[in-house]
């Protein structure tokens, strides 16, 4: 994640903020520029907005916006679960992020509204990374065949449990995963060292991007050499995993226990881990994090460029090992569990390097003529 500052007063602001706490200006995300801009009401404008709603228009003092008019996403101004802005010439009432959500939980309870907001925050963090990597998805209405949609569903009494998962461009998230108490209970029950809401989004997006970037492409052969044959029966593989557990040496070949269940899950777990690394290193780079140990035998680190500009995965992995060593040491100093409870073996690093190669091809590809940012 990048660092952001208010255009009006230069105070630091955060990705989720809606107001600058220092000067009070409205803040809004513009994913096409990967920025948070500051906005003031366009009091001199009286005509209705582009979507016919008559919504308040806003002007940004950020030079990149060239005095254009903007509206808040409907879920921003009405529901307070979003902070993305829409160009006033755009007829959509919902921003590019909210248009990707096709089902939300019932808002009859305040708790569901809280859970929905947490889901949208995690989703927007995923989308920020996807935009950075030029992997921004189209919504299902825009592209029924290859588009993406999110369904946020809740368990109902006497009904089947909602399973978080992906199928044919539909990512389903059980809204209970946005409840920290439930998530911790599941983390302990599943013997997972690490379980986060953002991690679910990253994992399920991995299944979606397997279909987009690997299946039916020349990369499928390299994928099978590293991850295995994805045509193996998925249901049977998962049942064996739950019945018998992982192989004894799983931690030598896989980034997680679940990754050992089937090549699709190995890819999704590795993909999620790569996005985890990428976003953390981008944050460290943006914050100017350096390691200059007093003992010359300890790991030093200077991140000279954003991870999207990394020349090789080796470069990223060296920075990652140094950074996570310090993060874990800091956590232990305050009596907290390791923030990074993983060991990356050579086979896992080779899989991560493969993901890096596939992703960087997309991140540095030339935009198609007429394509929108």
C-alpha cells in the first residue's frame, strides 16, 4: 500500500479515510490514478449529476484532475461503506469497486452493516493491488464471460452453511469472516497460523486469476511442473485432505497445509502469499523503511524501488526475508505472536517466482488501444 497525503494541508491520510482529520476536507480514492484526493464542494454547479441523481458534486485541487467534477459513490454518501469517487461524466451511481459486489448481507441489523463495511474495506485493499498490477477486473454485467463478482452471504437458521469460495468468476465470502471472534475460532479449529479477511479475498482472487492467466495458456505446462496436475479430481483430493491430513513433509513443498490439498489450492495459496508480500513491501518502500543494523553480520535492507519495478523475484525475496525477520522480532519484543509465521523453502520460492513472472508480464504490458485505466 502506498502512503497518502491531503492535497489541502499535506497531512498524512490513510486508504480508508473519508475526511482529513487535520483540515476536514473530504477524501476520496481514485483507483485509476492510485491516489487519495481531497475534495471541496462545487458550490457553483447547479445542474444534475451524470447519473441523473442530482447528487452533490465535488472538485479536487489535485492537478491530475484538471478541475473536473466528481461525485461520491452511492455507497459512500448513503451507506458509509465506501470512499471511492466517480467522474461526474460517468453514469454509474456505484464506483468500480462497489459494482463488483452483487449480493450484500441483510442490513436489518447494525452488526451486518459493520461486517459489510469490513468486507468492502478488505475488497478495496485487494483491488488497490490489482490496479497497481494492471489486473483490475471487469464486473459480470460488463463482461458476463470473464468478469468478476462478489457475493457476501450469511448463514441462516436451519440452512446450509455458506462456504467461502470461487466458481466461474463468482467469489462468495461468508460475512462471518468479518467478525474477528468467529475468524479466530475458525483459525484455531483449522490449525491455521494465519487467517485474515484480506487473506480470504487474496486467496479467492487467485482462483479467478488462474482461469484468466494460466488455464488454456502456454504457462499451463510450467504450472503443472511446479504445482502438479490440476485435472486431478478436486472433490476427491479435498476429501482425502480432510480425512488424512497433509503429507508429513508438507512444509517442505507448500506454503500452507491447505496448499497441499490440490494444485488449484496450492496456486491460490501461493498467489495470496505473493500479494501479501507485494503489498507489504510496497508499504515498506512508500514509508522509506530501511534496516541498518549495528551488527554488520545482521541483515541490512534498503528498498530502492517499488516492488512493481523489481527486476527479479530474488530481489523481492531478499528484501522480504530481512523485513519479516525484523517484524517478527518486534512482535516478540511486545509479547505478540510472529506477524509472519511462515517458512519459505526452495520449492515454495520457485512457485512464488513463477507467480511473480506471470504477474509482472501483466503489470508491464502495453495497454490495449482505447482501454480505460
